[in-house]
């Protein structure tokens, strides 16, 4: 978390006056210090402001209303193409014709609304949480342009609790199925949700929906007192869909992290894997070991150098080779450079590598394994609009190394608000042809093509045993009915939200 000295150099992003549908400068949570707005980001902002003024007048609406529309979203990606695609080629499927025609833009969005999206990386906070810092993250985005609907709207801790989670995940986005994740802490008060709370939320949502809309993690914390007994208790009482751990230990309060660990620690972790292999005989999804990796930029490294060796992916390959019965799903795909995306792009341009995404992508070939997966999470949220060329490079590396059938969709919402802006970004994203030819990357293809459909939902459906019959049941459940009523009432709630601090020089 940011300390008082960091905060003196930052400001809440809601003070930014430009309200664009996508971010135009780095925005962070309390986990890292955001960099200043780059020259290219200023260029995107200037071009988007110009397009917004012109097209809003043409359509007879205010610029703010235009930016809240599907046509405004198209305009944002046009500005991104003109800026970042000038040398590499277009990155996003977007045109001025779509931006100028609200009917065409709306029809495109409606045509994709039924796409199967399974977001297996979402969060909300418990009712008695004391983690007020996340509220600042939500406040940051309103006037920063990530989410115009938040502009001028005070944010409270309630925005990070279940009621708003339900709204942003299922009513404000095209997400159909989600998984509640979480994070543990050495201080019991700072668990996002206890494992019991996640299991209860899953039960409540699915019972009320009349369909299987929600999955849940159980957090495991190796090395803490009685942790294996707690695993047994969770298996018996909470019946999680899979387990998730943080190898740095306490990620929320890193200064309290007394129990970091490695995935390939035979003495500590292998007895846990034995339990999962046994339990998966009756519940196959327990083969999935989800692990947080990355999000450890230089600023965090300086503050917690003792945790660096646990944040990278050096321990994934051997564990995967030793336990072929399990699947190792690496959250954030090991992406290190959150808050320092330009450093990641510079590294790729100079070396062809990106810490620690490249290392993850090379594991299948180096270790001869097929059970390593990359979750997108913040790897996508933090790069697709802040440094889209880096995003394209990482997507190319993951698909080339792991396979398109081993990359899974996750958004880290609701920290990043409604995931719709991320959904739209992946639907439109393409790896520029010059980058593909130079690096041997395959194209991502159409919004509803094989690669993106696999990432959005097909891969997770396979991993978690989500059946075709369960998908069909979604169409008529109470959530689908609520969403239909919500849309019919004219709610202008589809947003592109992202929350956090910005450098104090930004306006």
C-alpha cells in the first residue's frame, strides 16, 4: 500500500477534468505508484477530445454523453489506433464510420452481447472490512475518463461490497459466469472475504438465480499455523471450486508477510497437492491450483526486496512437471510492470522479453508440460490502454508459448469496476501485422472468433467442467431476467471503469 510520502505526490483521479471512455494516463490502486502521463497518452487525449467535440455536435449530444455511448467507445479506439498504430499498424478494430454512427455502434455491441464470458478473477469486500483504501481507487476513475458515470459521484466502501459487485458484473457487463476470488492476510481482519463468506455468496447467488452463475475460491496460506488443517476444513465444509494462493504471503499487508513460499517447495507444498489430487477424484475442478504472481514493479521491489524471489515464476515449471495431475493457473500471467508499462515495452523492444510473462510462456517448452495456464487479470487491465503495444506483445507471447487454449479470462473487477471496458478492448484488439511477422505471433482474430472465444470462456469452461446444459440454463434464469429489465428501463450503466491514483501533475 502507498505510504503518506507517495500520496503527497499523487492525487485522486476524479479531479481530472477530461472524462474519456478509456484511461488516458496511468491510474493505480494503493499497491503501486503510477507514472506520469506519457507523450503518447497526451496525444491520445488530444485526439480523443477533438473527435468527441466533432462527433458529439454531429449527433446532437453533449461530449460527455457521447463518451458514454458505444460510438464514443469506438472513437476512443480510433484515437488509440492513430497514436499507437502509426508505426506498427492498427491495434484495435474500430473506425471513424462506427464512431460517427451511433446506430451502427450500438448494433455491433448488441450482436456480441450473447458471447459466452466466464470471468474467473473477480473480487468484492466483506461487510466488516477495514480496507478503506480501495475506496480511493474507485474515486480515482470518475473524472479521469475511465468511467464517466462515476464523475462527480462520491464513492463509499459500499461500492466495493456485494450489491454493487452484482450490478457491475452481471448488469453492467456482458459477463455471464464469474468466480469470487480473494486474498488472505496475516491479520484476520484484512482478508477480503473469508473462505466461508465466498462459499456462502456462491450459494446465495446460484440459489436465487436458479442457475450456476457463481464459483468461489478458497484461499490457502502455506506455512501459517494450522494451514493444512484449514485446507481439510475448506474441502469438507466450503467445497471450493478451486484454491488460490499468494506466493509472497500477505499481499495486502506486505510488511506483515512472514510466510512467503514457493510452488515447488516439496516439504511445504507437496502434501497440499496430494490432498488436491485425492479430492479431485470426486470434484475435478480441484485440480486447478490458482496462484497470484507478478505485479511487483521496481517501486515495490525497492520496498520489499525480500519478497522478489517469491513474486516471479521461477517455481512454476518444476511444480507443474512434478504434478501433471494438476493445473497451475498463474494469475496476472506473472506480469511485473504494473504502473511501469513503458518500462515493459522498452524491455520488449530491446530484448524481446517481458518480465515475467516471457518466462511463463517458455515453461511448457522448457519443462515439457501442458498444465500451465495464464490468467489475464491485471496483465490486460494495466496494459491494454496504458501501453497497448505491450499488451499486444504479451498476448502474442502467451498464445505462442502456452497456446490459445491455455490463456483464461479474468478482469480483477470490481477493483477495476465493471469489466465491460476490458471485454470491449479484447474484442477489438489485434496484434499489429509488423509485430506478428517479426515475432512469429498468430493473429487474435475476430471478436467472436476461435481465439478470443477460447480466452473469454471456453478454456475456463473446460477447466471447471461447466457444461453446455448449464450454459443453456443461463438464458432463462433470474439474472438474465433482471438484466433484461435493467436494460429495458433505459439504464445507461455500461461503463469502462478503472480506479486509482494519478500523478499530481495530471489534469
